[in-house]
C-alpha cells in the first residue's frame, strides 16, 4: 500500500452520512411517518395474513416480501410500517414509489443536478432495506424497465432485504423481474383480498382501517 492514497476513516464516515442524507431526501416515506402496525386493523377481512407476515418481516428483515392487492387494501400502510420500524432501529432504509424513483434517477443526469447519477443509483440499489411501492405503475420505456431490473437484480444476487407492493397481476410484471419474485427460496408473495377502504363512507371508517392513520382523515 506504500505510496497509494487511502481514504481516511473520518472521510468515510462523512461520505456515508452524506449518502444517507441523499437517500432520505429521495425517500417518499414522509407522508407515511405515522403508519405503524399499532394503527393497522388486522381484523379487516382479507388483511390478517399480510399483517402477520409483515410484522414478522419487520422484526427480522431477511429476504423479500411482496404485498399484492387492490387499491386502498392496506399494502402501502404495511410496507411503510416495516420501513418505519427499520428506521427506529437505525437501519438505512429507502421507501420509494417506483415511478417517482425512476424520475429522480433520470433527473440526476442533468448537468445541474446536486447529486451525481452513479452515486444516487449505487445508494438506491445497495441501501440496507429497500421498499418499492407501486411496482408496475412505472413507465414502460426501455430505459425505465432496464434501470428497475438492474436495481432488483442487484438486490436479488446479494439477497438484500426488499419489500415490494403492487396492484398488478404478477403476469403483467416484466418477466425478468417476475422470475426473481417467484424464487420461493428468497421471496414470499402475500395476496391481500381486502377491498378499497376509500370506498367506505366517513362514518364507516374505523380508526386503524388499513391505509388510514389514527386520528386523521386523509382523502
């Protein structure tokens, strides 16, 4: 190593903190900070299995978890609850809505972007826990499909903890990604059969209804 430049530990710490802050700015978790398992009603028909599996995953984030269900069925609430618990444990987490994530990556190519694309892409694919919300709603452009595949394939190869939510039928997902989601040695797919809580009248919405935080009525 004589004569070779070696980055000092203090600089490594600074760079790691900067990457963490860049991911925090990219994260879409802020509107879901109050999503927790404590304010999710597991007694709603069709969500019990997903609730139990998500809680176990949150305690020990290993492998992949796919939550598939219709609009307003509670899958995003459960995914956000997992992310929030990981943050409380001081883990590095990125919660991203897939179309928005791809837009952020695309904008990083701009000359005036405050974050270099390579650094941002590396941070996304290598974060400790990645939560991808609304897989399948992204643009079907070749560039978007390729970047999404690269992220998922990297995490698949290194078996990094990943949570995916989708309202698509699995057959509608890119075959390259679907083949990895169907690897039962790594991934568990949970179907949520609950209906859309948003279709309920305000008086019918109980505190803890999936997708709705306690004490607030987000419409």
